[in-house]
C-alpha cells in the first residue's frame, strides 16, 4: 500500500435494476431518476444481487486495474462468478515459477499449520458457547501430522458441525443455515482469490486441494482457517430464514475487527497478512510454525 493510500473497506451490494458505469474514479449507479457515486479507492468488492444490471466495459476494466472483486449472483442470490484481473502483479511470471517450485515436504508442513489453525478456531468457537466438544477438537488439533495424513480435519468437522448446529445437522441438508454457510463461504473464497491473484500466483495450483475441476484450489487451501468466522455469524444470526439482511451481514464480514499478531485489524487485512505468511512459508522465507493465528471475537 502506498503512503497515504486509504484501505478499501466498502462492500457494495447492488439489489435493484440499474446501470453501473465509471466516471472520473467513481462507480456510478443510475436507477430510474436517482444517481449514486462511490469512489473506487473505497471499494473492496461489489456484489450483484440482481440479474437486472447493465455494467459498462469501462467500469469492468477499472475494477480489474484496481483489483476490486466483482461478484455475480444467480437467480437465487447465490454467488456464482467473480471477475479477477489476468495480471494481478507486475512479476506474475516470477511468482508462477516460484509456485511450481514448491516441494511436497513444505506444502505438507504448511497444510499441517493451516489445518491446526482451522481446528483451533473451531474449538475456540465451541468453547465460547461452553460446549464440551471443544476439548475433543483441541485433542484432534494436537494430533494433526504433516499433510494431515490421518485426516484430523474431517474428524474435527464431524464433531464441530453437530455440536454447533445440533445433532441432526448435516451439510447436505437443504436449510437456511446451509444456504447461509454456502453464501458466506463464497464471499470468503472470493476475497482469498483476490489476494492470491493480486500477488501474481495461480489460484488453480493448490497445496492440498488439487482437483482438476476446481480453478480455485489454492484459495480453498488458504480460506480454511477463516471458515469459523462465517460459522459464528450464521450461528448467531440465521434461524428459520435466510434473506437480504443476513446476506448483507455476511457480505460485509470483511469489516469485522479481530486480533492478529500485534494489534486489531479488519478481517480483510488479517486474511491478506495470513496469505502472505503462508506464501512466505511456502517460499521458505519463514518457518510454517511462524504463520500467525488470529482471535475471532
């Protein structure tokens, strides 16, 4: 970030039919007889929650230049696509060479650290709710080996979701809670994608997720420790209905404040710093154990 440059913090939701364009550094929203403007320097992401939007190519070009995430939703208001810049960094070729050189040993050790942090966050959430299963998750966290060869992540997930949402809960159910979780995870994934691309790395080449059908394998790796942020919001606010208010809550979660290293930061900044730690570890600039954790309020 350049000196004096403001940190982008706004998530802009577009929910009514309108025309989006660019003018002199601003996102311009025209709807019937009304007009609104937001400077692009303030925007971290734009979420289209209606399919009745016309958007100019000029605006899409400026969003890509500014590394602003444009998220497109389907007819059910679920995020389904994302606009990302082709060249997120001036030295993208160098970054890709670095990425292809990551060895299996270091990838397994970084994945071990990621899984431990994810389970630690899950245990912390259960502990705040005074649920006894928190102790089981802490035990599972201590058992995570390099590469998570014993699959403690899946074991912890089975305990965690039933403790958090009830013994009858399943992630395969059609329910407001699962709709909210999927929505929140999609917003989280889009944020992680943007951070990876902005550093010149490929989202397709993961360290654990390696599906040939998933173009966001690396983002799926790095987002894991932050899933409990979504889980906490869904557990606190989503009941028998998942509507516009709940989507706004999840869409704006990057502005939630939490403790990280030596201070308090917004979630978007914590994710950015965490991803840089992971990349530094993969490039052997720091040890995997030096990847910091965060405190989810």
